[in-house]
């Protein structure tokens, strides 16, 4: 005689119903997150290519796996979508810097690694550079509304500070350099290579995007920062 299975073990009891509801909720949440990621991916391309003013919600919606109504559901308006795009761009860019393992290196080698990584990350992420350029055209008004932009950039400042302080302590780096100024100097040199390479290539008739040009420029950027830091 076949043993009878209790109703709650067959998914018809309170426990089974709760499990089904939990699975359904999880599936809906995953689907919503996929939709949100898809929107941000397409919007990133549109904003990076056309700027904030040139990008159109209709065009973004047409390229996604959802509707214009859902874009507004997730992000409220065009500004909300652009803020989300900026936050995700900074999140991804800063995540690349977490791969930097320099604790075992002496301060000079560690700083060289940080600068070189920053250079490579800028070169590999032109969309990030273009988004930042767009936001500067708008005087940072969208980042001003972001709840996470500041926190996303804290880790790289702390990493730079740690390397610099070790260098000062060892006598390798000169003291009294402001960390934000140092970070700005590194960022400016790396950012410029991507933001201005098209105009430089045409004005000076030099291919600034070739592997040889990028490697040479990276060496110049690293050397410039190290000369700035070196103790006399």
C-alpha cells in the first residue's frame, strides 16, 4: 500500500504556499534587476555617445527589453536615469581599482602600480570618461543629487593615502601633499589621454591610440607623478 504524503509536503499546506510565494517573489525580483541592468546598459551607451541633452528616452526605451513606462517606473525621469548611469559608471570604475594589491610592495612600487592601473582603467573605459565630461558640462548638478557618488570614491582616496603615508614615513615621498590634490593630479593626467586624444591625434598628426603610444604615455604619466612625489 502506497504511503500517503501529507498535504503540506505536497505544496498545498501553509509551508508549501509560503515556499511557492517566496520563489515567485525571488523570481520577480531577479527579473526586475535584469530589466534595470538592461536599461542602464543601453542608457550608458546613449548618454556617453550623445550627452545628457542629446540622449532621448524614446530611443533608450526602443533599444531595451522593456517599455518607456517601465523606464519611468524604475528611474522617475530622465535625470533620475542619468544619475543612476553615473553611479553605476563610478561603481564599475572604482571596482576595477579594488584589484590593486600593493600592500606587499614598497611605497614607490605601490604608487607606480596605482598610477599605471588608473591610466589603464581610463583607456579601457572611454564611456566613463565621456559620461564624466558630460556631467562637467552640466556643472556636476546630477552628481550633487546622488546619494552614493561620494562613498563610491572614498576607497581610492584611502588607498592613495595609505601608499603615500608609507612613502613619507620611509623618506621616499615628500611630506605635506594633500591627498585630494594628488588624486586629482593622477586623474587629470590619465583622463586627458582619453578625453583629448582625438584632437591631439589630428592636430599633431600622431596616433594617440596605438599600443606603442599608450605605453609611452603611461610611462610619462607614472614618471611625472613620481617626480612630483619624490623627496629631495
